């Protein structure tokens, strides 16, 4: 397989977790990768020490970029992508990991279908805690329900896959546009919605991505989803308002109308007749969006 992959990892003062993520990349059966690490305002010394410890063949494929001042998650992701040249891109947060066959499986899927722009795998969640200088895992389970397909209508209702489960072509990122740097959270979900507005995504029905959470930890080791749940809800509502205002201003049927219908259907206690209406409306809008996307 001739395709090469840029693995983008953002980190800030989490050397124990970062070391594990780097090892997960080094353990991949697919070897044609470049690991671009963005140290986003954290202490550079521990990060540089971890990279120095790598075997020469892995160190030569690792690119380290230091931000003196933190630019935020999405800006760091865009910086990493712009500093790469790989035909494929994947984000690996510094606290997440992969099965050794994650990259090989995703690259093979994309190599067999040149028209395909992105692929996701199923995800397992790993609950853990940091004790001293060690990571202690105490629970591991596949995220349910198992992902079978990715539709735009479902994705608008909720993010269907984890960031580290998604490998996509650089050319698609150039069409969709970069991650929104004005968003403090949910930048990956917003990007995924724009991606699905243009392209389909294939699903590999194997749990090859591992999403790690530390419910009991606080500080730098905590998960943003758990630590900032109120911020997530606020940004989600703001995005939905933005989408709908844009549709109303343009007089179009778009993501905003789709989001409003999906939100109403999920929040309301609907009977069979109402549910049928919602399903038909979502189906129509999804077809309409697909038509508009294909015809510019």
C-alpha cells in the first residue's frame, strides 16, 4: 500500500499518557506513517525526552512542534495537518490508543476504493485512572450500539464515532475546510457534520480504536467531555442555533432544519404517526442535502 498517513497528536503536560499514545503508533503493523506531535503550550522538556527515547527508525518519523502559548484543540489539529504531507490524516488524542492493525485496516479500505474519502472503525471504551506514574485500567467494553453505518441525519443528532477512529483523505480536508478554531469543544463533531455534508464514510465493523476515560481524575489528566459537560451543552445549542439561523437567512433547507427536526424528534414523546412524519422529513432533507452537495 503506497498511501502514507499523518498521525496528529495534541498534548499539554500529560507525559504519561503521551508516552502510551506514541507507543501505540509505533506498534502499528502499518509502517508508512509520520507522527506529528503538537505540544500546545506545555512544558517541552518531558515531551522531548519521550521522543529521544524512541528507537531511531521511529524517531525519524516523528515531528515535534512546540506552541509557546496554547492555541486550543482545533487550532493545534489544523497546525499539525498543515505541517504534514501525507495523503491520509488521522487525529490521535494523547490519551487514546489503537489496536496494532488499526492503520493497516483503514488504509487498506481506502486503498481499495479511491472514490472513498473517509473510513471509521468501531470503538472500545477503556475506563482507567492514574496512580502515581502508572495508568491502571479497570474496565474495557465496546461502545454500544455497535456502529453499522454513518448517516448525516444520525450524526446531526449525536457524534457517532470517536476522533481517533476516523481516517480521511487530505484532499477531503481541503474541500471541507479546517477544524473551527473558534469552538472550545465539539470541533471534531462540527467537522464531521461538514464532512458528511460532502462525502460518505465507510465503517469497518471491528473495534480497533480505544477511547480512554478517567472519570475519577481531575486536572490535566481529566477528559474534556467529563470535565466540561456544561460547556459541551452550551456549544451544542449555539451550533444548532447558528445552523438554523443560516438556513432561515438563506431561505434554504439545510443542516439547521435537519438539526431542528432531529432534536424535536429525540426530545419529544411522539406517537407512531408523529414518528413517521419525523422520519419522512429527515429522509427528505437528507436527500435534498445530498442533491445540493453533488450539484455544488
